[in-house]
């Protein structure tokens, strides 16, 4: 998966953001390597663009997505967050997680928008590498990659941790073909009556850009790191300076 970089010049995936304002422009998706935290390096290619007051702002890529070979649990690091969807499926195929997993999503944003198209498969075990990678890099953006994982049963619940407190901001499920907020207050892992089959921790480093107390947010994030079966991490070039993002990344591991 992600063996080679992709050049995207059409109005698809993250390249369709502000497409009319930006004109005919191109973004790049990096390849994936298996290496260490030291190999998470900022490159010069553009992975996302946006328009602010008539000026085009560009977010630079990671030279590679990195699968951490020395992590305690399978851990992927990427720039744009939608690629987490693909890596969750890879974890399922390799039996690192099960379907109906619990997602804990630590982020400045909920990323719970509904995509324009849902996956061609109805159940996660019907998916395969080519299908998932193509869907992720055609239909999904940084804002809408969680809902299709709920709709197809890869996830059972999505827990939103958007503030300092690890108890989060709500629990969301997919019921009757729509997203439903199940609870406004999150249980702690020790309080949950049924232990989930597996726990996916999904971190967006822009969580640390909100002016919260660093000690509290790092404590919250490490609490969930210790309980995760797999971890996906986005450095989020649209919302946080990438040098700062790498600083926080190294504080976590």
C-alpha cells in the first residue's frame, strides 16, 4: 500500500478544496516507508492548498509516510488525515484489529463530514488494497474519512476528544443510514461496560495548536496511546506549522 507517490491534478480528494479559487493546480501524496521517528521529515512538495483572502497558501508534504518499525503497536504517520482510512483497513487485513473497532479521535476538528460517495463495499472484509487506496485518494478529504468507516462496520463508535480532558466531547455511531450522537459525555476506558474488540487511536497533531495546557493535552494523548491496538497520526499541514508538529510528535513517543 502507498508503494509510490501519487500526483493528483484533478478536482478529487484534497485537491478539490478551494478548486475554483485555486485553478488548475496539483498536489502530491507521498509513498509509505517502514522506518523510525527520525525519518519523519518535511519535504518541499505541496500536499494541500487553500485560499485565504485571495492568496493561495500551500501545505508541504512529509517526504514519506512512515510506518514506525520500533513502535509498541502498529503506528502510521501521515500528513493529510484522510489516509488514516486506508491504514485502518490494512490493520484489519493483517488481523491487528477487528471490524466494529472503537475509534478514539484526538483532534482540533471532528472530521465527521459525510463524503460525496460511500465505498463500493458494504462490509470491511469485502475491501481490498487497490479498492481502498483508490477510494481514499479519490473520494475522501481531510474532513470526511470517519463516517464511511462507521457506515461499513469497520468502526462501531467514534469518540471525539477535541478538548484537554480525555473524557472527550461525544460518542458518535451510524444508525439508520445517518450519523447519530450517542452521548455527550465519554466514559473512561475503565468505566465502559463492554470492552471493544479493538481500539484505534487516531491523532491529529493540530490538537496541540489550540492554546491548551501542553501538560494536560500530552497526558490525555498518552493515556489513549497506552490503550490502543493501532495508532494513526496526521501532521496536518493545513492547521499547524509542520516543524511544531514534529516537536509534538517526538514528545509523544
